[in-house]
C-alpha cells in the first residue's frame, strides 16, 4: 500500500462511526478508491477521446449511494480535471490533503 493510501485509511477510520466494523471500513475504502479510479478514467477520456460521454453525474450518484449504505453524510466534490484528484471528500474532522485546504477536501487516492 502506498503512503497516501495508508493516510486515507487512517482519515476514513477517524471519520466513520464506531458502529462500522473494520471489515466494513476496509470495504468502504476499497469501493471509494474504485469509484475514484472510474472518475479519473472519465476525466482522462473527456480530454482525449472525441465525443466521450461524461459519466461524472452517474458516478457521483454511485458515491452517494455507497455513503448512504454506511449512513455517512460526507459531502463530495467530483472534479473533471485529470491532473488532480477526481474525487474529494469533505470529512467532518476537516482533514484535507489538497492545496485548497479544508474547502477542497480530502482527495481519494486511486
């Protein structure tokens, strides 16, 4: 696991309710990273593939569905620029790993 992935796991573990088990938290992290990868691929394809259909709204809906499974009310920010994080989460703790600080949120490593 890369250092940024370890940091992400730590931040998620600090922000999920205590009722969420370790296995559930690991599943949540993996699924968030999978959706972040899909959003990143979408951003790259928007830049490189002519007539590519933008999937941001559909994928953002999947992120919100995932968060609702765990009864989490985290806000998200979906970005269309492939040069940065495609998915950013605004954690209640205010943790961030982006240059924009708390306003930008925590970028999900993919």
